[in-house]
C-alpha cells in the first residue's frame, strides 16, 4: 500500500500499521528485530568478541545513518519543491522511523552489556559514566521530541490534504534537533575513545 492512498491515522495502532505498510512489512520486521536481537544474542553467547563486534556494527550503523541524514539528506530534501519533498519523505520517513529507534536501543544496550562483560561496572571510569549519560540523553531525545516530530510528519504525509506548512515546520524543528543529536553522538564517540585508553 502506498502512503498516498491512506488517510491521516486516528489511533496509534492505525498509525503504526500504516507506517509498517508504507515502509514494507518485511523491512519493518527486520528493522525492529535485528537491532534488538543482536545484542541479546551477543550477550547470551558469553563471547566478548562477538558482543564487541555487535556493538561496533550497530554503533557504526547508527552513527553513519545519522550523519548522512543530518548532513546530506536533510539539506537535499530542504532544496526540493514541496511536492518532490513530500514524495521523497513518503518513502523515507516510515523506514527511518521504524529503523532508528530500535537501532538506538540496540547500540546503547550492547554498550551497557559489553561493559558488563568486561566487568567495567565494578568501578566505572569517568568515560563510562559519560557514555551512559550521553546514551540516556540520546534515548530521551529520540523517543521524546524527535519521535513526536517524526510521527507528526508521518501523519501529514499520510493525509490526503497534507498541510505543507505544518510539514515544513516539523521538518525544520527536526533538522535543528538532529544537529543536537549529532553533537551528543560525537561526544559519545569521544567517550568511546576515552574508554579504549582507560579513562
Ligand atoms: C552512539 C553510540 C555509540 C557508538 C557509536 C559507539 C561506538 C563504539 C566504538 C567505535 C567502540 C570501539 C572503540 C573502543 O574500543 O573503545 C566502542 C567500544 C565500547 N563501547 Fe561504545 N558506542 C556507543 C555507545 C556506547 C554506550 C552507551 C556504552 C555504555 C554505556 C558503550 C560501551 C562501550 C564499551 C564498554 C566499549 C569497549 C571499550 C574498550 O575496548 O575498552 N558504548 N563503542
């Protein structure tokens, strides 16, 4: 089903149903299941090497996707005409919404689990506290305001009478906050470097 054929969702259930359809059901299942299952598999395997690989894979994926979104795709979309922008966003917004939230949980969960496997929580270093604090801040941002703006955009895109003004406003706010997200992410990567060198 294409988003163009749907109407503004009225309930949460309806919204997520439409979102999964618009993103493609198989994509939706993979986007939610893989980032959440990998850290669990890594932790239960008891292999620190596997858990490290999972954390690196998910961390690189999240960081890379965020940078591309904020630095490349955001400005490209901003430069398109109203209709072209909405057309692009109809494909982009559902997939990104379904992917990024589980991915953030997977990265932070795998980081916490990895630190546990290394026995680092017995005497956490400043860099580990910093990583935890920044991770929580990223989750609050992602599941709080960023989520609200994204579902607002989704609802407008699904509506037959898209309110382009509201869409642009939400998009602009999203763009601003994703810069804050990027700064927090850079800080967390700096704290990863700190962990590596024992700080
Ligand atoms: C955007 C989020 C994150 C990204 C992109 C990321 C990325 C990375 C990278 C590239 C490494 C390898 C470098 C190294 O060995 O230090 C690493 C290691 C590690 N990360 Fe993360 N990480 C993130 C979040 C977290 C969080 C929230 C925690 C825990 C609270 C965490 C805990 C760890 C631990 C314990 C290591 C191993 C450190 C060591 O080798 O001594 N990470 N992470």
